[in-house]
C-alpha cells in the first residue's frame, strides 16, 4: 500500500473558500479517478513563520504502479484547477509513502 501525501500551506485570506473546494470538489474528484481508495485530511499543528494554515492530505493507493498511472493520466488536470482558483495563495509539496505496517 502507498500513500500519496500532499502538504499545503494556504493563505488565511482564501482559507474558507479553499477548504470548501477541497472537501466538496477536489478530494471527491481525486477519489473519482479510481486510483485512490481513501483520503484523509489533517491539519498540521505547527505555526509557520510565513503564516497561513498547513494541511496534509493523504490519498491511499494500492501500488506504486497505480500512483504512476495517476501521474500519467490525471495529475496535470487535477493540479491545474487549484492553481487557477488559488494562484499565488498557497505552496504545496508532495511525497510518496510506502506503508510498512498497520497496527
């Protein structure tokens, strides 16, 4: 199992609009690609010097191959909507996590 983790710092001026978009549009569209079986959104409990609010969104997928298919088939389209809506209002970075065990 893999987790595709997206960490985002969003400016407070667009926070509420962004949160609604994430929960009602973006995350459901990510799941609709059928490449992820679940999504978990967490607030990062650290105050950043740059301000804003930071979140980690973790999308669960079955394999590295499925994640590669997401990159090839969906990633550009999925990223572009957020870039258009919230240009210059957020920073994001992505990491891939391999699940070692669940307890």
